[in-house]
């Protein structure tokens, strides 16, 4: 079984850019798509990135995803931060037998 | 547009079986992996498993010995049974769905059902 490790929390000011990492413990990040979810307090998660870097309709282009094979990690970058971006963010990936979520990162926009 | 709604007891005694049902409205019952995911009080998410309309299933290896997910396409419902529960199974249980394509996301989620394991 593999794990996805995220920073527990990040904070940044409105208008700035923040990047959240998601490091895979075993297996290849490049060979298994990564998805990212946003969860606001009291709500169910919603998709902000799928297939590593694809945005669902309705998600602002301030959200972008990328993969770094050298560090076996994925990243979610949010530019032009807005207060409404304050939420928990989870990465998710799979292997043949399992679906795994990262532990989540609390983004504070202050 | 798919809508999902969980239902079932909010309190289960230790060693008993947790049972939840998810009712599907909108969309085709044939087009998705119907999935259960739980979120622990500390916020972490855990994938429990899925059932396809055909009845085929796939479970989290760490829960496989205790989990059964089934589907009733005529009722547009799928269900979760988790046996021999302990306090560690206390969580918000979500039903969710994704299309059976690599890289697809869980695009539809229920509102979640809090299940507490306590005597």
C-alpha cells in the first residue's frame, strides 16, 4: 500500500500564490493520475483538479495541477488567492487495488 | 445531474454491524462506480470501496474482511455493511460516485452521515 503525504497547513495573503504538495511513498506518481478536492467547513468535498492538471467546468483557472516525477509528487497551485479559497485540500490517487487520499492541507488566507 | 443521499442509524454498538444505504437520483445507475468514503473526526478521508451496476466490487484491502457493498438497481440504491465495528470506525460516511475511467474524480458526493460507535 502507498501513502500520500501533504503538509498539514499552509497560509498566504489574498492575491498571492500558494502551492500544496502531495508526495507519493511508493509507486509512480507519473503513472497514476492525481485528483485534488476542496472541502469547506460543513460541506462535502468538491473536485478542483482531475487527471493531474485538468479543471472541471466551473473551477477558476487560478487553480492548476502539476506532476514532478523527480520528487514523485503532485502539486496544487492556487494563484490570486481569495478569501473564499480558505478550505481543506486533499490529493487522491490510485493503484491497481486501492484508492488513497492524502491527509489534507488546511489553507488559511489571511 | 446525480444526487446522492445517505441514510441509516447514527449510533452503532461496538462489535455490531454498521449499515448504511445511499439513494441515487438523476443520472444512469449503469455509468458509475458507486463508492463509500469515510472521514474521521481528525478530518482524514479513507476510501472504503465501490460497487458497479453489475454487482462487481472492489474494497480497501485494510477493510476487506469486514466490508460488503451491494447494489439494488431497481431501487436505485447501494448499501454498505461494516462488521465488528469499534470506536475507530466512528466517522462521517459519504457515498460518492465516479465514472469508470482512469483519472476520473469523485464528482458526486452525498452530504455525509455521521456514525458514532458507542455502547
